[in-house]
C-alpha cells in the first residue's frame, strides 16, 4: 500500500507502482504548512467520504484514488483490516484529506506522531477529524404577493360560451 513520508518541508504520499497505474497519479505532495490535523482511524470505511472520482475500488478489498464531496476532494489509499492515517489539509492544498492505510496500529500511531512533530500549523483544538462542511442553503423563493390576480388566460383558450370568473 501507499506510504506517507516527510520530504523536507513537504508531506508525500507515495503509492506503489501498480497503485500509480491504477489511479493514474504519481506522488501526492503537499506542504507541511497545509497540514491541519493528523488522526488515526481504526475503521477504514469511516475515512471514505463522497463518491469515487478516479482510481480503483474493489468492495471489501481496497479503495484507491480520489473521492469528491461537497467540501472538495480527498485522496485515499485504504484497505480493510488496518488502521488509516488521516491527514486533514488546509484550503491551499489540492485535497481536503489524505487517508492512507498503515501496516498495523503501531505503525499508524508512529506515522501520526512523526507527522504531528513535522507539521508547524496543527490545529490541536480537538483530536478528532472534523465533519464535512454543510452546503450553503439558498433562501426560499419569495412568497407570491397577497391579493394578486391570476394571470389572464390566453384568448385562444377562452371560448365564446366560456365564463371566466374574476377574483
């Protein structure tokens, strides 16, 4: 599976060669300054948000590639049975979330600790991932004016014997 590395002042998600072919994407690089929160999720399926936009998904086996949702895009490389390192990113990054499966719980915790130490702009207000933003609701259409008459019927519809009541 893909690995998360720190390369200078960048966070790098490095997929294996066959994953690169499947997702048609090379390494994912984001500045460490864009990292906002790093968590480890025990249930792989909780990291999947939105719908698959590119890559490879084999139900119950793996999910690899980009996923789109109302908040933006996520890059995922997850498989069942292993914890997932989740990296929430700021608005300047190309993705909202990077989710990569770890080998085991110990490896996931070690990767998360290493990323927390390296990232300068972490938000430590809560140790949990944040929910997706709610789409902005549009205000409802203004109500019809009270006491307003119905529009007149076209003349072709009104016959000689028809009576159109006026309200």
